[in-house]
């Protein structure tokens, strides 16, 4: 099916374009054939309607003869032949209309003959122009499709980095706990298995509700809670309006992991992580703030933030933002994404 029929607004706009085009054709044949406005309208009205639908047919011819693979001679020959056939067919419609109105408008058939060459040439030109425009549309769609495929491949590659990165860190933690506290190491293994099972299930989807992303994040924090105990504290302030907003799967967890790894883990007394979510004019705004030791070696350029930045750019372009702020002993990351409701 021609894509123009998939959107009735676009189809109506397409038909509206033919109104001035038909008026121009009517003006031409009225000048060449010395026809009155009524006589020109009687001929051009059915011609314009037929031509409007005939000029949609190049869509199928252009797809059968793509620019990139078809030979130039074949392309030119096929479309010129089609233009001639269309011109003859539309001319027959015009002559039939002239004959039909001859009783009401005497002599119309004879006077129209002088305009036949001009009308034939114009119809052929319009058909060829329609063919060229269809090629432009097809090429634009192909380019867009290639861009989307490349973007999806990039997103899959970036998402694939998340679980191994977290898994390596968790296995190191379990290894450390095994010698000192076997019970906690076992509990951490169980929670880690639950988290990985859920993350793999959710990771198959391009986007999930913010509510599900936060449930996954809490599972991650549950794993880390076994390791850090009371050193890891959490404060949440989430608007319920954020729950059904769509976010890319596994987007929040790397930010929280950064807060744990570069903040809580480096403080002897630990600290509290603040999670804040709000619906704002730009969409969904998520903020994570954690304490950190300014004397500790700074290492904020790892895979976590870089991965999130690349995924945001690949999915949203400039419509999403990731802002980083640092104070004397605190670190804040603010994520803003368009609020698409699932």
C-alpha cells in the first residue's frame, strides 16, 4: 500500500495540492484553446482527479526499479514509456469529458483540439516529476531506516556493557566477603542472581516504565546492602506521576552504581544516597546525590556515566540531558528525558 494512504491528513493535504495545479492546467488549455473558464473547468476537473491518483503509481515502479541497482537506460526507458502511457490515458479522459459536455457547451470538442499537445506535454511532465519525488521519498526512507538500524545496534552494544560491568564488581565483592563472612556472601549471591535474572528480562525491551526501572535499581541496592550494611543508606522522594514514564531499560542502575562505587565505598562511615524524581516541563527529571571523599582519587570517567551519555544521545539526540555537579563533599547527577507515557 502507498504510504500516503496510512495517514488521512497527509492524503487530504496531497489532494489539496492538486487544486492549484488543476487551476494552472485549466488556465493553460483555456489560453491555448481559447476556452472559457467553464469549458476549461469541465475538462480539467476529471483530468485532475484521475491524474492525482495516477501520479501515486510511480511508488510501485520506483520500488521495483531502485536508483542504486537499476541501469540508467532501463530506468529512463521505463519511466518515459510510463509517462507516455499516462499522457495518452489522461488525454482520452479529457477528450471524453469534452465530448460529454459538447451538448451543453457547443463546439467544445473542436476548440479543445488546439490544447491537446500542451495538455499531453504537461501531463507527461507532471508524471515524471511525481516519479522523481517518489525516488526522493524512497531514498529518504531508506536513509532513515539505516540510521535507525545503526542506532539500535549502538544501543544494544551499549546496553550489553551494563551487566558484565556490574557483574565483575559484584563478584569481586563476593570474593572479598567469602573469607570474612560466608553467610553474607551466600545472601549476596542469591540477591545477585535475582537481580541478573530480572535485568536480563527487562533488558530485552527498548524502554520500560520508570517504576520498573526503580524496582530493578532497588534490587541492585539490595545486593550492595549486603556488602555495606549500615554504611549504605537510602532516601527516596519520587512523584507518583513519574511511575509510568518510559525510560531506556538499565539506565538508572549505572548511575546508582557510580554513587555507591565512587561515593559510599570510599567513606569509612558510609553515607546516604538521595534519589529524587519529578515530572517537569521537559519530561522526567531524575536526580541522584551522594556524599564522597574529596581526598579520594577522582575517577568519574569510567563506563557508567559514559555509557549513559552515549545511550541518551543515541536514543534521544539533544532532547535528553545528563548534568553532573560536584560540591565540597557531595556529588549530584541529574538526568532529564522526554516523558513518554507507556
